[in-house]
C-alpha cells in the first residue's frame, strides 16, 4: 500500500504534503500514514491526536508517522502515543535522508521514535521542484517562504517553523513554469509570513518583485493568487501588480487578528486599526472589485466587549467578504498564555457573532454578483471559483478550464448560473 498523507492546517502544509509523499515513497516506505499536523490552536492538536487513534483502528497494520508544526513543538506528547511509530520535525520531513532513517528504524525495530532537529538552526530554504500534484487539481500551491521573524504574543508557529527564509526567485519561477506546463491553471503563492519574502536573499527582493517576475516570465500562466499577507508589509511593486495585471486575482486574505488598537498592541502586531482600513481603501482604489478575507481572533486575553465590538465593526469598515474566525486558545510557552484570560463562554459567543457577520457579508457579496460575467476556474464536476474566490455551482464544464459564465444569482452559499 502507498504512503497516505493526512494534512491539517494551512496551505503551506497542503503544498508540503506532496513533497512528503514523494520523499517517503522514495525511501521505500509503504503502508504508512503520515499526519502532517498543525499547532495553531489547541483544537488543531486535538484533531490530529483523534485522527491518529481513528486511523490506527481502521488500519492496525499501518505505520504512523507524525510531522508538522505540532510534532515540532510537542514531539514528546506524540511519541508517547502507542499508535505513533515515528515523530519527524518540520525541517526533517522535507529531507530524503530523514525518511531513509525512518525506514531503517522501522526495519531494525528501534525504540526511539523522535527525530526532530532544532528548527531555529535552519537558516536557508532549499527549493523543491514538484512536477505536478497527485491530486490533479487545477489550483495548486507554491511555497516561496517559510518561518517567521515576528513574535506575536499568541502565536506558537515560529517555534514550529523557525525563522523566516525564502526560496530564490529563479527557483520559484521554474516551479511555476513546470506546474503550468502540467496543466495547472491557477497558482497560489504561499508561506508562513509571505510579505517577509526575500529579506534573507541577495539584494533583498520583495514579494511584489517576485510576483512581477512570475507574471512576466510565465506568460502562459492563467491565474496567480496570493495567499494570506500582513498588510503593513505590502510593498509598492505588489500594489502595482494588483492594479495593473488582471492575471493576479482580485482577492487578498489579510492577517488582521483584531480591530482594537490596544489588543493589537498586546498581540504585538505591527499595524493599527486605521492602518488596516487605509490599506483596504488603497487597494480598492487600485482594484475596485477586489474581495478581502481576514483572520480575526475572538476572545484574546483582556479583550472586553467594547474591544470586541471594534473587531466586529471591522467587517464593514474594511469591506471583508471572507472571515476566518479563531476562538482564542492559549498555546503553552507564548506570552499571551500568561495574560488574564477571557471566559470560555464569552470566547465562544464572540466567535459565533463574528462568524455570523462573516456569513452575512459573504451573502451580500454573492447577491451583488447577479448579472455579472465572471471567469470561473472549474474545480470539480459541481463547483468552480471566480476571480474573487467566490464559489459557483456549475454543471457540464470540464475540470481545469477557465470559462466565462453569466451569474444568475446565488443560493445563499454559492453563485448560480
């Protein structure tokens, strides 16, 4: 049986899943399940543990390897699970020798499960060329950056991913060109702290320069999309590309986290409420039809109802369409975990209100699309996505094509044609 990779968390994990599968199978592993874990919330870690137990019951003969951010930060916890055969660190999972060592350990019946190196010692990012994705999906991810140099008080991810490091521009362009040649219509640039791209490279190129290089040197690319960014770090070239090139999709997901200045300060964020609103206004002037998504945390320590209301108001003031709501959960070892905590019931209630605001905003955007003609990337037999990442119910179109479709209306969740 082949190597199966079960991925939790971010788009970066989705990209890395392809590399994990390739390296593990190349090392000769079979009948192996790899859990590519996430550490962003307590719930994400709990889901990984539940999945491990469930998969072991379903496939008792399979070996289980745990990797990803939670494996890096809580390796002993996973190693202590009877179902787990090996724990690989976040850098180790990308290296073929780590997978060969894992197979040797299995063959020898080694008792030590943990193979987790010091992620903070990793200073460079080796480019990994993927010729195509096993899933065959028309939209695929390209990793251009990893790690984070910032230390937001709520976030454990720098300790799972290490410091910021970037893939050289030429290697990124080669990767995009190879994927487009395999028929992938849309490329999504992804990383942990995407707008820090290039600071560690010669000449310190920025994300905007990388974006322009891809668009210039891969003219056959139909659609380029940027994943989550820190708006305060967006550079002039990136804004130029948003305004000037229609192949760069009019959709940005922003790491906002809160709409209250005091909470943002306690989070150790680098932007203010007014910065977030001004950025959205600026980009909307460049690309009037742009759609914004955002991450917002509900119930950060010390958050009062008045502070929370400013986050709620941000949905309207920034014109957000897609909301990714995180109920705050304390991550051991982070400064926020030592701050005065908000009651669990209040956190859940605020998260519910934020999600309701996000759902209402999405419905309004869907309704406003009626009568428009949109270029829709056909993802499956039943669904596509517009340039703005809005879902469209479709039928009778070939997967992988980008087709212009007249939008008739919506069913409240998806556009209809």
